[in-house]
C-alpha cells in the first residue's frame, strides 16, 4: 500500500502541493483586495520584514528557534499517538520556572545560563505532567486537559508576577510597572553570533542540533521504535511489552520539556520578538501555538520542521512591516491559517488515492 | 472564615449570580448539545470554539446588514455550519486528522474574525427582553430562567429536539451506532462517514446558534475574544456528562456556575486575586473531569477515524 515514490507519484504530490498552496495564497490575496487593500505591497512588506531588510534574517531566525523547539517536542508526543496541544501554557510555565530559579540561584556565567534552560525544560515538563497524570490515572483525554491547562498556567504565572515573593521584581527594578520580573543579568543571557549584519541567537543552533538528535532518536533507537509502535498500534505495543503509561507519560512530559525549553530560550535570548530578558504577562505571544502548527505541517518529521519554522517565523517578523501598507498586520494570522489548512489536503488526498489504487490492483488480480 | 461564609451566602442569594449563570450555561448548552451528537457519532471536534466564534461573527455581520434578528440568527447558524463543513469534509471525507483540522480552524478563525471585525466593524445590539408571565416572578431563579432576552428561549426548544433526534429517530440510532461500532454499522449498510459528517453539521448549526445567542442574548457586540476558550469547556461538559444529554446539561450548569461565581465575587466587591479567579472555571472543569471522566463509558469508537477495511 505504501507505493513506490517514483514516476507519476512524485508528480502527483508536487501538483497537489502547488495547487493547495496557491489556493491558500490566492484566497488571502482576494481577502486583502476585498477589504480595500493591495496584495502586492503586502507581499513586499512581508519579504522586507522577514528577509530583505538588513538584520531581518537574524530576527526571523531568532523567532523561528523557539517555534522549532516547540515543534520538536510536539513531534515526540504525536509519534506516540498523543495529542498535546497545550504548548502555549507549557512554554509560559517553563519561562516562569526559568525566571524564578534563575534568580534564586543567581551567579553569573555560562553554568547559570545552562541551569536556566534546564529549569525551563523542567517547568514545561511538570506542567505537561499534570495532563499525563490526569490521563493515565483519571482517564481525562489529554486533548482537553493540556488545552485547559494553557489558561490555568497563564493565570498562575500572572499571579506569580503580581507577588514579590514569587516573580515580581523589587520596586527599584520595575519603576512604576506592575507584573514584571527583574531583568536577567548581562552574564546570564544567551550569546549571539554575528554573521554579515545579522545577529543569530544561540537558540537557533540549539534548535537545529536538537532537531537532528530527536530525528535520529525517533528513527534509529529502540526507544524511538517503541514510541512509534505505541502511536501506530497501542494494542500491539502493549502485547509486545511497551508499557503504555510509562512511554506515554514520558512522551507528553518530553514535549512539555521542549516547550519549556523554548520559553527559557526566549527569556534568556531576548531580542526583537521576546522583549527585555524579563517575564511579563502574555510573554508566550502565541509562539506555543505557532510551534504546534509547525509540527502539524512538518508531519512528524523533526528535520522538515526547520524550514517550516523559518517560513512561519518570517510571516511573523514580516507582519510588523505590513501595517505600513494600510492592511492590518493580522492578515498574516489569516495567511498562516489558510496555508496550514491547505497543506493538510495533499496527504489526505494521496492516502485515499493509494487505497483506491490498492483496491483496484486487488480486484484486477482476482 | 466567617467572612468567607458570609460572602458565599451573599453570592448565592444574589439574583445576578443566577442570571449570569443561566446566560453562561445557555451559551455552553447550545454548543454542547450539538457536540454531544457529534461525539456520539464517534467524532471529537475541537473546532467547536471556531464554530462558536464564526457563528457570533456572521450573526453580528448579519444584523449589521439586515437589521433583522431572525435573519442574523440564521446567518449565525450558517457561519457555524461553514466551519463544520471544513471540519467534516476534511476529516471524514478526506482523511485529515480531526484534531489537526480542528486546531487549525480555531487558529484560522481567530485571525480571520479579528481581521474582518476591524475592517467591517459590525454594529449590533441586544435582542428584546421577554418576561414570561408568572414564571419570571419566581424568587431568585425566575428572572434567570424566564426573564431573559428572547434568543435564550431557543434553548428550551433545542435541547428537547436534540434528545428526540438522538434517541428517538432512526437517524439518531444510526448516529449512535457509527459511534459505537462503525465496522458493524458499515456492514449493515450505513454510510459511516456520511453520518459522521452530518453529526458535525448538526454541531456546527447549534454552535453557530450559540454564537449568535452570545451576541444578541448576552453581550451585544462582537469582539474576537468573546468566546475565549469556552468552546473547550462545552466539549468538557459532554465528557463530564458521560455522553448523555442530561449529564451534558448538568455539566454546562456546573461549569457556568464557576464562570458566574467569578463575576459575582467581583461584582459584589469582594477582594479575591483576579488571576486565580479567572482560572477558576477551567480548574473546576479539569477537576470535574478528573472525578467523573473514568466512571463513564465513552462511545467505543470515539475519535477513531473510519476507513473501510482498516481497523
């Protein structure tokens, strides 16, 4: 049934993808025109804001990095057949853990930066762990629990930001602002690499490295095999000795850990998109949601997530330039939504075609 | 502690607690009764959130254009059904993953309604208030149940209709059978995916109506944040209620109680940390599911896609 990926099949894939993506873009363009805008300037603004203007590639890469981290985690849980859609909350809780423990431990130097990242991952893993406990102990579907925990997590962190014994900065550090944490000290921030006018945050390399590691771990290790078996056929996995609770809970918590790591990297990486090395309400700014979309589009392949994250980050960094054309910047959310929806179509169509082919072949033989 | 008890008594004896509670519960119940049908057919649509938001938006635009409440309500239904169409056709005609489609729709609709809202800026207002004679004079709950704006009363028709449809018609029996054992249903000649698509269209229609109710019965104007995650609470209510209509409505009332409690605490001037209070409905929902979700039996094929010959 899998079919050989050669000849007309590749052509079919390409045609399907091109048609779907074009349809999404044309639909977006029609929407811009219908609301009194012009699509050409919007496209130009998007390209200027994401790659063409000086320094923008660095910003886009920096924005793509946490999306990629979130996506990698999501791929781990969806390989195990689990639907974690609470990355936005796990990321925020992870960032809060990183902030709290970052200041608690204090001290300058590279070691503390590493600890901050680790605490971020722990925070995200624990928050996702709540969903794992609810699933395997109380039978609550993880789709809903992870999602409801996004709001609860957001409000909990906001509460922490209003209490000086938790996250709120001392009065001297925050002026008259409410609900902000202190700034990370200079020595506790992630380094940046400068390449031809672009500042590339360290998180980019971290993300790409982890994408490769996870991709290999899923495809080449026993652990990865068991995880995939659990995802494809839970019953067969159970019979052959894959403990569902253990592997499932690990997968959910790992995906939370990656989201938390993304949050910590945003905190310690700072920059255009993620503010001033301090935690504020709404810090997660939809990176968790977008990372989730990246994973969906990448179809469970960690390496494919790298370019996808870059494209989605480009839509985001480009959107700040769109406002100048008189079209609302939120159009990029719409474009992104249409794109994701369009990219879901070709695999679904091909699946049905493959089945039809297999059926026809079977009837021919008889 | 005396202060706390006093506050709770104060909240429970305030009529506005019940009025708000009924409004919240009604909003959830519109969506949940449709989602119940969809889940009994074995689908799990997290796009309920998108259906509610689209319904609210198309209803608001409908009123802006036609200035007629019935037409606007109808447009709300159509809006919900458009989202249902994408969800149903993509995941139960093609075979895209239903969660992926639902999630994408939620995010797409949030962006789309936000974008279009700024472009169109629909002008809307609340529908007229109907006091049911005698019944609305019952102390405490009379105004809440029988003194609301008229779109509220559509629920009194919708819930019994849903019960009849799901449990007393051949269609309802087929819906339940494709949710329990799609293979058997398929063998006995029922088009499984067609029934599933229809169940989602029904959920889209009731959710769209719920969105329209939100505009004309409770809030009066559209914002892209008006649904704010309550679509997911409606799904939780179905699970909480053990996939029965009675339980689902009970779930809606309990979760709405938490939403209304939050408003009343602030409205009556009690000092409670607002962040913690805002997460209360979601916490109650989570705890409610944690207590009840393992005691009930889900439709056996819930959230399992059906492809003939694959099991």
